[in-house]
C-alpha cells in the first residue's frame, strides 16, 4: 500500500462569482480571519500546489507573514515558507512576475521537459506522471508529506 501525503484544499470561493472576473483579473476577497486560516494552512504545509493559470492571474503566491508561525517553522527545523510547486502543461512563464522574486523555493510540475529558459525561473522540475496518485507519491518520497492545494473554484 502506498502511503500518500496529506493534501489540504485552500480555495477562494464566493457565491456571487466575484472571485473570477471574466477578464481573468484577480479578486481580493476575505478579511483578517480568512488570512489567518490561509497562513495557518501554509505553516502546516511542506509544499503548496498551484496551477499555472492562477499564477498568471496573481503573478505571485501566498506567503506566511506571521512572525509567530515563521518562528514555529524554524523551531521545527523547517524553512520559513513551504516550497511552491506550479503545475503546468505549458512551459511559458514571465520571469518579471513577482512570484520569481518571492523568498521561496519554486518548483515546476510539468508533463514535458522544459527549455533551459524555463528551468532558469525554477529551482527544480518534477516530471508529471499520468495520475495524481503517482505525482503525490513522488512528492512524498522527496519528503513533502503535507501539501496545500491553492486556487479558486
């Protein structure tokens, strides 16, 4: 039996559809309690998974800002931020996005080999397998057993 990692789903959803404008412009919803839950989920995680489209809309990822949560991660022998894994079938990214300046490890999970230019933007690439069970097993073997899945509905 394969021991898969835990996946925590962290999504932004609104009943009126304001989370995804038709022009693919990001929406900033939620308050301080929502931000607290988000940061606690990030603090729990070894890694985050986010799709390329979400990244292209926001051009960054969520970070832990709470000093208390960062200090707890350090005490536990972990990096300040979980690694960020971008899932993409397309290997087209703009290196001027804020994401590529954020203080995190950046990985790419992609079904095909990337060009040198794409790899320069990421710290590591993992080749996507045909099932999520296999992908999660690969991440688990690399020591990432707690994964936060970030995105919209």
